[in-house]
C-alpha cells in the first residue's frame, strides 16, 4: 500500500508517519520510485505499537526508539523487548529495565521470588519494588512478609494469564479486542505481542486499582451495617 493508504488503515496522519520514519521508529517501505514507497502489514502493526506506547503508556520518542531497536534485532530474544515494554507501561525508563538495585535489596524480595517460583533475576520492576518498600517503611507504613506474599500470590495467577494471552493468535481478522492487524489464527508478530503486553498492563493496572477501591468501599459499607 502507498503512504496515503497506510495512513488511512493505521488511523495515522501522513505527517506523523514521516516523523516516525525520521526518528527511526518506522522502517522504510519498499521503494517503487524516487518519491513512492510500498508499505505492508508490518508497518501497520508498528504504527499500532507506537500509538499504544504514546497514548496509553505515555512513552517518549527516545524510549520508543530504544524499544523498537530491540524488537528489530533478530539476535535479541522477545523477552528483552517485553521487559523494556513492561517497564515503560509501569512508568519506568528502558534504562531501568535491568541491572542490579542501587542499594542493598530488601531480603523479603528474594524470599517472595522463591515462594512464587519467579526467576531470581534483576529487573526494573524488582528494583522499583525495593524502592517502594523502602519508601513505605520510611513513611511509617511498612509491609511485612505476609502482606507481600498475599499480594504476590493474588497477582501471580492474574499475570500468568496475562502473559499467556499476549501470545495467542488473533480470534478474527483485525481482532477488535486485541487491536491486532493480523489475520485470524496467525502467529502474532513481535510488534503485536509487545503492543498487547503494554495495552494489557495499562488496562489491567487500572482494573486492579478500581476493583480494589470497590472492594474497600463494599467491605466498609458491610461493616457499617453490621
């Protein structure tokens, strides 16, 4: 498809597409003439990923560039791209997606990983958890092992289902639920898997917060009436 068709299919302006190309976020199409290029479904999926990152995760252009560089590198496993994408969805920068903690880590974190059977590897979320626990302790609201494990066990089941879902083939062509550009039953591309992961994290983080508040309100009302 030509540029105008790509813009229409992806619901993106031609000016934005040209900008993303200049910034290294979108690969060039197949050159037809000196001024015309042919674009394919991969370009549509990349534009959908950029939209999700910018509009739903609030990611900056340099951070998106860092992510797509990993996606486009066949030597890098998909898990590397997912780790960066999940960090962006959590409000962290790609630079915070790995590496050891800056300070001595709370021993409860390693205990939690062991109890849940999660890999004992460095990551941005792991470091963020350490900082959160430290901040809560300083604010006079420390979290003990029992509370941390209770939350971890509840979220283990939810996140296990989330990760399984992002790798599933689309249920129909242009699946409206996942926002995929691919056809039904096809193995999703790396762009689609990463977009699903970001969209899922942002949406389900909101859902978790709202349900937790609803639970607090419901139990408060019940307690007041007893």
